[in-house]
């Protein structure tokens, strides 16, 4: 573990907090804007930056992403999900099988929702750690935590991926390119790119199947190669409020009021997916639809509304990073768009790339950007216009490059510990305990993503 400690110390010396990184990136963007645009005044630059920070559509997107994380955590705290974890955890007989099962289940859940996958993996890893501690079974708890974090390596190619879900909304591409491209070019953009072309494309299904097959095998092998020990993990309380209501308190503590509300919401979601979907495709799966479904499931699965709101109070802290950092990234986007930086970068990519190499360049550039901008939504806001403009210039299928960006964004989550903070808090692990294993997963995952981009 000396390598892990050395890496953690190097990482801590090299990078400040995620918020400080956002501030530094803002300053760098200002410097680049003045360097590349000698017609730009200080007042104009600050105006572009502020207008980007408070851009209404982008603020709506920030709230959508916050709700995905919070409602995913709320659902993970329900008793049905806890029972599922209990049943599944009994299949783990040793350190190797425990890591493989946690990794497999976490990837499957994260493909549905990134927030749920993050919290599910953390709770799943902790539950097995509790059982191992109680029964005196030797496991590799650090590897188990890394397996519980692997969902952040597949989420952007799933149903809650920021870029694929956002471009599935009608008119999003036109809104994204407003003020960047000419009106005629904007009018020629597709009104939406459905999930059939991104998440459920042949390339992404191929990549996803390889990940689901290979990564649990990798975790199993790592579990056999690295040392194990009996972890010291205390039992965590089960979130289940039982209270005898008095008077109007039955609305909060009554069993059926909350469940009935949840089932009504789920019924509306079912209508949208079936009879209310005349196209018969997957375009109905938008951030709003996912959040509404998570809300309905949370209300239905929790014992009552009091239990649900307590879970919200417990989960809301996870969204603090999105709340405070997204506006800074939106400000960067506003300055980049209006000061001409997007066109400059897009022209550079277009001149250095061709139809074959641009998706590969996008994968690596997205991976690097994600280290400094640890949010898929914020990254799409910054890199999306560059992708759209360059694809137009090179006549490259836009849906493939969107997925290349998604792959690059998610793979370096195994290096960037920002999104691991909720998992570390739940499991009680330190970053240095999971980093050696997440680095190995990052290298293997990168080969799988690159293989998919080159074959399709």
C-alpha cells in the first residue's frame, strides 16, 4: 500500500479542492480570452461570465442533476433496496467473489441512474464489510470500496448520462449553439439525438457488455492477488421511522398516503412511456422523466412521507458540490462562447483531426478535462459546443463523438476523487485505500472504450 500512500500525497500536493480548481479554471479562461481576443474589454468579459453563470436553461440543468443525485440516494435508503442488498451480499463467499458481485451490481444500477449507483455501491460495500466484520471473514475492504465506486466509470453511457440524456431533449442542440453558430447552421442541426443513437447504439451496447463481463473478472482476480484482513466496520442504522400519528400527523406518518402518492407519480411515468409516447422510441427518457420516476419510487418504497423527507435531509448534502460549482462552470462557458474561444478550439481540432482520429482525441481530452471539471453536466456545457462545431466541419456522426466524450469523462472518475466523497463517507474508507484498484480499473476500462471507438 506504499504506492497508494505515495500517490495520494502526490495527488493532494498537485490539486487543491474541486471548488478552488473551478476558480483557477475561471481565471485561466479570462487570461485565454484576453490573449486570443484583443478586442475584448474587461467589462465585456465580466458581462459574458456573469450571463453564463445565471443562464436559465443551464441552471435548470444544474437542478436536474442535483435531483438525480439526491433522489437516487433517497431510493437507496429504502427498505426494499436494503433487502435487495442483503440478499445479494449473501452470495459473496470470499474476498474475490465479494468484489466481483459488488462491481457487477453497482455497474448495473449505475447504468440506470448514476446517483443511485454511487450510493447503492457504497451501501452495498459497507453491508458486506459489516457482515465480514461481524463474522470474522477476511476481505479486502479497499478493493470492495473501489468495486462500489465502479459505477462512476459506466454512468455516462447509461440512462442518466448527462450528455446523452440532454441531447435527447427537443431543441437542446440549437440552444447549446445559440450565439456560436450562424442561424442557418443552427437550423440544420437535428432537433434531438435519441438514446437509440447514443446509449442504445451498437457501439455503446458492445462497450457496456464488455465492461459488465470483464470488470467483475478483473475484480475477482485482484481479490485473489492482494492481501485480505478482517475489517472493523460498525453496523449502520436502518432508516425506517415508526411513529404513532396524532391528528393530521397521519399525512406524514400514515403508510398509505405516501405510497399512494408515489404510485400516482409512477402511473403518470408509465403513461408517458407507453400511451403518451406516440413515436414509440426512447425520447421520453429525459432528466425530468428520470427524476419523476425516482421520486415515485422513493415515495412508494419508503414507509411514509416522514421517512422519505428524513432520507432527503440525509441525502441533500451530497448535492452541495453541484450547487456551488456548476454556476462557475456555466460562467466559464459563457465567457468561452462569447469571447470566441469555442470557435478557436474547434478550428484547432478540425485542422489536427480527421473523421477517424477526432473521436479518439475527444476521448482523451474529455478525460483530462474531467480531472479539472469533475461533472459530466458541466463538462458537456463546456465541451459540447466544440464537439458540435467540429463534427459539423469534419462531417462526423455527432452521436459517436458525444459518446467518446462520455467515455473520457467517466473513465478518469477512477482518478478524480470528487465523486468518491459520498462513498468514502459511507464506508469509512480513505482515498488511498481505493485508489490503487481504481487506477487499474481505469487502465483496463480505457482499453475497452478505445476498442469500441476504433471498431465502430
